[in-house]
C-alpha cells in the first residue's frame, strides 16, 4: 500500500503548483463556453472560451500552458488563465522586439472606461481618442476586431503599453492625400463619403482628402439647406472643380455632373412665350417661379396685375402654386429670366384713350391725396390725377385738402391720357368757364359790392365776392384814419361793403376800398391812383401771390 501512494505522489505535479507560475496542462474537455484543463495533482481548472482566438485549434488530450492565479477558489478548484500565460511569456519578447513608434497587429479584447483593451501578445490600452480620426460614439463595434496598431508609449515599470489606430489612419490618409493631389485635375470625378454638413455646404472625404461641396454647386435649382441634397455618411459622386495644392484644398461640384439647364435657354423659352411653373419663393419685390428644374424666373410685383394695387406678391400667390406666365426677358450670363403674369390678360390702359377721351366729363371717388394733387379712381385699377393748379380758376390751392377730402365723389374733365405711362390728367376747374375771361360782366370799377372777409394779412384783408373771386382791401383803404393793425377793425367772416377801385385782368386781381364807398368820381380817381402806388411793389405782383402769402 505504501508503495502505491509513493507512485501516485511521484507521478503528480503537486510540488509545481505555485501561484503565479506557468504550468503545462492537458485538455480533458471542450465545452461551448469553456475548456477544462488538468494541471496535475488531481486538479482541473477552467479557461473561458473568450481567451482563445479560435477554439477549433484545440483538441481533447492536447497540451496547454496556463497561468496559475490561485491554488483554490471557493469551491476548491484552481483558478487558471491561458491568456495571462501567453502575456507573461510574451512580455519579454514584446519589450525586446517592440519600441515606441513600431507597428504591430492586435485584437480588441474588450471595452473599458475611456477606451479599449487591445491584445498585441500582451494587453495594451487604446484611448478612445486614438481609435479613429473621428472619436466613435459606440466602442462595442470594435470588440473582437483585428487591426494594425502603432505603439505610442511603453512603461516598463508598470508593464503598460499604449497603442493608437488613429495615427496609422492619419498617416495613411496623408499619403493618400498627397497621391490624390498629384494625380487629380479639374473635371475629374471621384466618389467620396459625406463627412460633415454645414449651412453653407458639405465636406466630402475623398479617401484621405476632404473637399468642400458648396451649397451653390449642389444643384442648378434652388435649395435652402445642403441637407436637402446630401446626408452625413452617404457615399456620393462629385466632380473636381478647383484644386489648391499648396493649401491642400479641393472644391467639389455635384450639379456639374448634370447638363446645365441654362444652355440654349433662349431656344426653350423665347421672349414672348407662355410658360408654366411652380411658385418656389416669395419676396417683397416679387415671386420666383421654377419653370424647369434648375431654372427660375422672377415675376416682379409690378408685373402681377395691370390694375390691382399689389404691395406684396403674397397677396395673390402662394408657395407651391402652379401658375402661367409670359417670358419678358432673358439674361443668360446672370442666369435671370423676367416673367409677367399680367401679360396673360388684356391691358385696360390700351382702352383708356377710347374710354376717357380728352374733354370728357368723368366722375370718381378721391382715393388718395398728395402734396401736389388728388388721385380719383375712375374704375378699378385706373386713376386720374387732379393737380392743385387745376382745382380752381380763382384760388391758388396750396394743398388738395383745401378743396377735396379722401372719399369724396367729384366731377372732373379729362385733360390728357398717356396710356404708355399709365397716367390720366384731370381738371376740376375746367368744368366751368374761367370767370376772369368775362370779368367785365361781373364787376366794373366804381361798383359797390358786398362780401365776407376770408383772410387777414398785415397789409390788408381779402374779401370773398361772387363767382368765388377774392378782392383785396388794402390797409390804407379801410378808413380815413390811420390804422396800425387791420385786425383791430376787421375780423375774418365779417360782412363788409366796398367799392371796386381796381380791375387788373392780366394780373387777375381786384382792388377794393371800404372808405371810398361814398366818394365822388374825382375822389375815387385819386384813390385808385393811391391804391396802384401801394400794390405795384415786387411782393404784390398778383392777387394769387397775395393770397399765397396770406395763407402762409
């Protein structure tokens, strides 16, 4: 019996079972997720399947070197590791053959905080910033993958190695970039991946060289944002437009791969032809109509209607609406087409001369007042203008509001029609005869007249007489006594009686005298002579000027 025990002990490796040592064991069972290894001394340990690159190389009965981490776990079984045995055996070999900057293959074992664990014979660390040119969001996609890595740091004391995949990628990209810049020329086409999208364009990775695809080179048509044409990560074909080899920059084009729709534009859309299109944009000054993909025309706000007063195109059009228009002009070099929609209808101004002949009496509503006249609506979209000088024969009108108000219905006479400029001139005073043409039938020198004081000035008072004619009572003609201020003796609206002492048809003025009401013929003649002497000055050349000054 004692001989048998001695033989068993002699055949066992129990004396070699030392924690931290590498032992040779025998594979006794291969399970789906683990391998059972007999390390001697009647001891069997478990190696997890994840420690092997390929378990198909293992066979039951085969030999396997393992690292003994613990003699016994809670269940009394040894804790062993195939991977740690390999790392321990490989560390000295790695340190001897591997230096910082060297390239070495490896396999990503697992994800850890801040990066990945990479097996290059021994475990090394790859920070997340060193995985790729663009730090990835999902590190799990790399676990189990095999790549080449660059050793960027070795710490012998801590037995720590840091590796990088990004540096290799950057070096490869740099090499490809140099090669591409040497070979490529404008007009070449290349495939690339959309790397980044901005408001002004997209950056496309041409396998190591980033090129800018500007928004203006994406489409012949209108686009509001590059994302309408390309998506991040998408692979597209582009044309090389421009190369700056010194700055290593390339400008790319997408629309250049298709025919330019502006070629032979005059043949497809001749001036005067009617076209159909879709409203693609509305701006304060007009509407853009897409009449073909990549070709837009502008309908200016003034070309929308002959008669409607359109202040902005959104009043009559909406985006996406299908419309017809007439081609008015083409500027091929500037890629501009002028369109009009009112040209599809008859121009009412072409009938204006027929409908509103010169001399005709018309009636309309005052639509608007300006400093120089009043606009009268004759029909929808057609106005006539009464200038202030054509509002009264006898009064100098400084502003149309002195005669008419907005909304008033007025009568007028057509004075002129300019259909090309879309203007009709009207006159209100022309509805009646000019009273000054027959002034002798209304007033004679020496006549006694009655009227109402309409205006008072420093030099006299204006009296409103019959036929809307004003006469002037000079301050010297009010009383026999000297008067310093005429407003001391006369008030606006006061009824007065006076004698006509002056009629000047050319100057269109009448002189009156209150104090001469009871004068004899001889005295009246003297008074007329005195009146002439005070009203022939440079500032009193006409009654109109006097009225104007009085108004001011």
